[in-house]
C-alpha cells in the first residue's frame, strides 16, 4: 500500500483533511461573494471565516478521541496541540495582524509626507473568536461524519 493510499484510508487524517478543505473552500466562497471577485491569495491565505486551523485541529482531536479513546496519551497530546493552536489562531496571530494594520497606516503617513514607498504588511494573520468557533464547528461535524 502506498503512503498516499494509506493516508486516504486513515479516518483521522481524512477528518483533518476534509475539515480543512471545507473551511478553506467556505472562506473562498464567502470572500468571493463579499467582494464580488475571486482572489487567488484566498486559496492559501490566512485569516477569515471560518478558521481553517480551528477546523483542522478540532477534527483531529475529535477523530483521535473517537478512534483511540480520551484516556490515551495520543488524545492528550492532540488535545494540548489543539488548545495551543486555537489560542494562537485567535490570540497571538490576531494581534500580530492588528499591529500590521497600525504599521501600514504609519507607512501610508510616511509615504504621503516624504514620498517613501514600502511594502505593506499582511494584516489578516489571525482570527476573531467567532471565526475560531465557526472553524471548531466545521471540524467537529466533519470528524463526526467521517467517523
């Protein structure tokens, strides 16, 4: 059996993969509807509704719990990884994005006053708590459906 076929018969991997795919496709669809245009950066971009990170790690934890039990060391490790990822998605990465917004405003002020042009920083790095909870919902439902 090849590695690729082993991955796609592994229900834990499938739950993670499908949850990430659903969340990212939803994000692309919502962005396209909201802005009335398609942007290729949305395919691999970060931030937005729902959180792909939250969907993936939630599906991973729920699926591991289903297959090996909540009393296993693997579930404990997966749960800790999930909590850290969820915290990072809505905390650290979100505020890094906010700092990028402020720095971009500063660069605009400098540019208009002194004609200095700098590369803009990426502002949408993290997620709001709502985006994280929506991603968790996608992950939970996907893990329950995939089994």
